[in-house]
C-alpha cells in the first residue's frame, strides 16, 4: 500500500516527517480520469512538465487520443482506455477525477457522474490517494443569488433535461464529502465555471466552441433565446492553475474556479465577431429548456485560501483558441497548441 503521506515522506522511511524540498511538487503518481479531454489534457501537460508520472484513464467518449499523443513514448506517461463506471485497480498518490460527459448533447442518460465517481473514491480510499472532483457551476442551477458564492445551495430542477448533469454532479459532491467524513479520504472539490480554449470539442454544442467554429466556417452565430442570458468565461490555463493549487493546498472546498468577467451571449457573439470575422451574422434560435439566466462566480474564497485568480480575459484568451480551431476545421498547418 502506497499512501499519499508515505510518498511525501511522512511514512516510516522518513523519521523526521519533513517533506524534502521540491519533492512535494515532483515525482507523484497521478491519475487523471478524462485526461484525453479538453481540460484534462491541458492538466496532463502541466503535470508531466512538473515531473510527475501521469496515468490517463479515458473511454474516449468525448476525448481524443490526439490531445495527449505528444506524450506517447514518454516513460512518465500512460494511457488506459477504460470506462470509470467499471472498477479500476491502480496504485497512485493523487486522483484528478474529470471523466464526465460534459456537454448537453453528450451527458444525458449517463451514469458516469455517480458510478464513476464512486469507483474513483473507492480507489482513493483503498490506496490512500488524494481525490479531486471537478464539479460544476451547474450545481447552482438557475441561481437566485448573484454572483454565486460556494455557500449557496442552488436552484436545480431535479427532473429536468439538464438534471442528469447537475444533479449528477451534486450527487458526486455528496459522495465525495461522505468518503471524506466517513472513510477519511483526502478530498478536494472544484466548482468549475464555463471554460474555453484550444482542444475544446468542436461540435459538442457549447457556446464558445459553436460561435468560433461558426465564424470560421462563415456560418451565422446561433444565439439561443434573446441572447441576454449571461455566462462568465474562463481560459483553460487559469483553470488548470486553480485545480493544481487546490490539489496541493490544504482546503477541501468547494471552491469556485471561474473568471468573474460576465458576458451576455450577444456580447460574446460581438467578441467573436471582433476576433474572427466582423461580418459574421447572428441568427436567433429557440433556447433550451431550463437554461440558467445568469452565472458569475464569486471567487473570494479561492483568492484568499488558494492565492488564485484568473488572469486571461476573454479578449486575450479567445484568439488563443482560434488558431487551434482553424487548424482542426480546415486541416491547414498553422501553429495550434
Ligand atoms: P471533455 O468532454 O473534453 O472531457 C471529459 C473527458 O472524460 C473526455 O475525454 C471523455 O472521453 C472522458 N469520459 C467521459 N465519460 C467517461 C467514462 N465513463 N470513463 C472514462 N472517461 C470518460 O470535457 P471538459 O470540458 O474537459 O470537462 C472536464 C471536467 O470538467 C468534467 O468533469 C466537467 O464536468 C468539468 N467541467 C467543465 C466545464 C467546462 O466549461 N469545460 C465546466 C464545468 C465543469
Ligand atoms: N473500487 C475501484 N477500485 C479500487 C477500489 C474500489 O474501482 O481500487 C470501486 C469498487 O468496485 C466499488 C467502489 O469503488 O464499486 C466503492 O468502493 P468501496 O470500497 O468504497 O465500497 P464497497 O466495495 O465496500 O461497496
Ligand atoms: N448558447 C447559444 N448558442 C449556442 C450554444 C449555446 O446562445 O450555439 C447559449 C445557451 O443557451 C446558454 C449559453 O449559451 O445560455 C451557455 O451554453 P453552454 O452550453 O456553452 O454552457 P452552459 O449552459 O452549460 O453554461
């Protein structure tokens, strides 16, 4: 049995109990479930660069081998095709649990959030690993508090079309806290707000990827409803920094990880026009059911306890994903990431 504490030098092999300088940030064995996905693959890049051994567990439901292919051949990197709904035996120090069908067109009727999270918590308990859950701002539902603080319990429709995702993540949070309180598992909970960047799924229906792909393809930008609903968009590198600080820090959370810059969908469409094509047209479509009217994180807790805040604005971040999208859509050879 190889526990997190043991690995950090608290075990019998280190009588002083002191963490040798530098070890805490290096040489851990880390599982990233969903590591072939958008956020996961960027996280894997950072962990590998830090010197950790990384095992990606992914069933390629929405993830792609291409997102992690640049690590093939690196002895510190392993990729396992596995559905986390099935049990999994591994020996690791940390588990970043990202596996989840994360977009409305994919997440319906999928037990990953509940059964997959249970299995990864069971794994964390067995090997004494630290477990980080990537929850979501969707746990706040259609919020009656604005901006949303972590103390807000949310306004979620338990039988709606989105409930498989938001109630699934709420259950995942519950399981995480139960394993923490009941079995002493070291856990961390991040509530992630809308995030964008290179390697996002192109056609999974999220608004930033839709607008960018549409503008590049010279199609109209599809604004759902009146376009006055708001979201707060975070660039992926800011999120990855927050996730790593949370994992390494001493606080369970939950922590909101998001960019407080709030935009209506019409404003987002304007930024996309400015960035890609000022002549891009806007087309209004009926909105989806139970669409939250507004969303903006209160990040005071993460600022204070993790020393974290995002530093890439939407206008700075959007161009950084455009070259990647251009390359994937048109297959040209411009630099992506
Ligand atoms: P993504 O779809 O790119 O990544 C999810 C990954 O999980 C994919 O690689 C997919 O193949 C894998 N996966 C799905 N079901 C699986 C299963 N049963 N077994 C193994 N692998 C499985 O999405 P993302 O945006 O990178 O999201 C990562 C995490 O962050 C998710 O948990 C998501 O809920 C959370 N999150 C993301 C956002 C966002 O805006 N991107 C916002 C809130 C929360
Ligand atoms: N589990 C797993 N890998 C492990 C340990 C457990 O996938 O290394 C799964 C296990 O199959 C079970 C879940 O995690 O479905 C919860 O495990 P736990 O030991 O907490 O519960 P129990 O098996 O006692 O019901
Ligand atoms: N949306 C839109 N056009 C699109 C896709 C989405 O106007 O092509 C809207 C959607 O109705 C919602 C917002 O953009 O109000 C964010 O949707 P997304 O699915 O990206 O994220 P979530 O609803 O999960 O925050």
